C-alpha cells in the first residue's frame, strides 16, 4: 500500500503571493488533516477534510483554505502569504476522522516565505 | 499557552542508558498518541493509548497513559543510536470525528554511540 505523498517537497514564495500544496492520502483512507509545524515546534492543527467537507478547524485565519476531492486527495491553499507562514506543512490521512485510530503523515512541504 | 507540555525538551545520552520522556496537561484526553519524527520527514505513529492507566510496550519502548488521562510517559530501555529523533506526544480532546490532535512541542533525543 502506498503511503501519504505530498508535493512539492520544497517551495519558496514571496510575501503576498498565494500557494497551493497537494496531498494524496494513503490507500483506503478517506480523511485528510493538515498541520503546520514551525521550526522547533510540534505540529499545529489547521483543518480536516472528511467526505469532501471541512470537518474541524484550528486557530488559523480564513486565508488558509482547503479542498478534498472524490479520490480523497486534498489541497491546502494559503493566500496573502506572510513571513510567519514559513513552516513545514504536513498532511495526515486516516480511514476515519476519529483520532483514536492514529494518522499516517506525509513527509511534508517545506514552505519558505521571503 | 501550551496545552501539552513535554519534558525534557532536549536529551543527549550515551548508548545503553535508559530515559523517560513526560507529557503533561491539565486537560483530559480521550486518547494520546506518541510519534517519532526524523529530520525532513513526517511524524511516524508509535502507539495510541486510550484507557486511563494503560501500559503498552513496543520492544524497548514502554508507554503509559495516566489514570486520569491527563498525562503520559515514554520510557526507553537501553537506548541505541537508532532511537535518535524528535519524539512527539499528541492528544485528542474528543473521540468524535473531528480529527484535531494537540501536539506537545517535542523532545529531541540524541543517543551517542
């Protein structure tokens, strides 16, 4: 079975630009969650998508948005990039949104905003 | 304010030593997970504990969930250089289908040969 794949692996953007990050969930998983991990910190929950709808959101502004597609893959979009958005963005999939079952994480997209 | 406090934040030990990492909170969690993360990679799930007082063993790693489900510990026996990495605890406040995990800030472990 394939794991969670994220693209691109690295990205450099200028402040004010927009970015789209992509995630393919593990085979058999229907739920995708996105996390932001700043350097030296634990991941912070952005939001989760289940059956193509947002199913829970963390403390992130509306310029962070997402989509889930019928094949359960997902996108994270960030508008009006700020320097503080520089971080590792992690996608995690599971076969149900219930956290007790644990998540499979991708290797992440390293975003640098200059 | 960090909802989940991990300690210590950094640990550098010699091969063969034992160690314990703690994860504490004032909140009650429906479950708690431990992950290990290596540089340039995503976190990899080690274990999920659900029941207060639960103890799980994974080879040389022992995980315990506190009776009140507010804290957890990870104990490694006879650490090896391959155990080097960032250890993260993550708690779920609800067992419902919302998916939010609250992560601690992590413990960076370095095991020297």
